[in-house]
C-alpha cells in the first residue's frame, strides 16, 4: 500500500497594522497566514504545490479565506503570499530521486569498469550474457583459457527476456562441448553489444 496525499507547511504569518477586519471592523487585529501545500508519499515531501492562506482576526476570531476578504485585506494578503518563501525541504523527494539517479549512474560506471577488466583477464566460470537474435538471449561460460583464446560452453537454453537470463544460468545447462574464440573475437562481441554483460562470482 502506498500512502500519499498532500500536506501543508506554514510559511509565514504577519500581523497587519492597516487591515480593517471585515467582520468586526477593528483595525490592526488581523493576522495573515500563508501556507504551501506539497505532495507527499509516505510523508516524504515530493514537490510543492500552490500557496494558500487565510486571515484571522484576533478580536472577533473570524477566519477568512481569500475569496471572503475585503478588497484592501485581499490586496495585502496577496502581497504577503507572493513574498512568502517556501522551505526547500518540500522538494525532498526530488532531491532524493536526483541522488538515486546519480548513485545508479556511479554503480553502472563501476560495473562497466569491472566488466572491461573481466574481458581483459578472463577467468574460468566467467559467464558472458549474449544476444542471439530479437528476444533470444543466452549465456556462455568460460571453461578454459589459453594465451590468446577462451574456450566456452554454450548454454543449452535461451530466454526471451535479457533481465531473466539468470534463470537459465545453471551448471547443468552447460554441456561438455567447448568452442574456442580468440580474446579479440570476444572483445569485438562485447564492444558491438552482442555480449552485453559479463558476470563473475
Ligand atoms: Zn474581527
């Protein structure tokens, strides 16, 4: 269950010295308060929505929304509302999302760097994920390595989604038939995207 909705943050309240209460006609008794709503998910503010506010008369206790205010009071309210700055924390969710994207970027860069080192120095049991054709993915496992070649066993199975490829990467799926590729060929397959992932455990 995702809990989401909107909440308001109080931005500013000022005591007006000139406004006359439309209800009891007392001058200088009116407090103008401004709020800003924000969308939240699990109470984490995601981004701010609009500002709103109300006036409150300390003398007769009447509270008025902007559409109930007298013209002079409304003008003052609009000015206070315009100048009220919302707190940055109402953008928390956007900052969080940006941070996650940056972190994911670093993680993927790291992953690419280690793949390149796996490519240069193949090790027994390295698994190369490769594309056979549209919606056809499979793996090959490094079984032997010589000075300039690797000998792989091709997985007996293929799968239609590259993200599910781990499901077919099982020891019993690799037959005892080996195919030799030069390291140069493997590198070409990697850089052309035919081999799209290298896993080492
Ligand atoms: Zn009043």
